[in-house]
């Protein structure tokens, strides 16, 4: 057997790194329970919203221990912002989308007042995570710090429906998030 030369050793090392990288990238990474707020998070989908070619945000949806979207499962929606918005802009956008999707409902002002306590100004690079452990509950976290925990009838489906409903502003983005 011939001893390995420096070039042979270097080639073997690069081949090993390439193999390790290929295996690592081909294997789905488990989502972090701390960052998602779920015990057994499974990433269903990820989508980027762009307007006139400019990135607005990237959203990622996790569901508790399942491989298919289901409104009855705990959900975690993360939004990574590529540009800044004031808390007033976030609330105004939420209000407009709720009214567009579900029309005017008598309890909307009450629900929006609760949601207003959740919003803070965001800058490029900030991330909000909305965790819904139950159908009527949402925990909001900005950059890992809880901003609120609110309860309202059917809050999960109504609030997260802004991004996840087939009637959302971007049905394609919603389908991507739901893993469809």
C-alpha cells in the first residue's frame, strides 16, 4: 500500500466535507422548540412576500407534531421583516386584512384592541412569532421577548388567517406556508 501524498489527503478531506455537507443539507433540521413556542415543531412551509420586487418579509409556519396543516393543531407563525413598520402600521394592516377576509364583525374592535397591545415597531432584521397553543389564544414575541398573551374567541383562525387562509391577500403565499 502506498502512503498518501499531501494532494491525496487533501482530496480525501474535501470529499469527506462534501459528503458531510450533502448529507446534512438533505436531512431536514428539527425546528427549535424554544424559538417556535411548540414542544414538537414541524416546519410546514416558508414563503417570502415581495412588493414591486422588494422583500417585505419571510414567513415560516410550524405546526405541533404533524405533517399536514390543521387549524385544530397548535401553530407557530414566524415573520422575519426585511423592512421596518411602526406598531400603528402593523395594527392598521391587521385591521384592513381582517375586514377584507371576514367583513365587519361586531367583536372586531374588541379583538383589535387586544391585538394593539401586542404590536411594537419593527426594523429590518426583527422577527415576530405568533404562537397559538389553543384556538382562542395567541402569544406574541418580538425578537424572543413576549409582547402579549391574549385570548379571544376563534383568535387562531381569525388572526393567523391573515397569512394562512385561502382568502388571504396572497393565496399562493398562504398555500406555500400551509405546505401545499
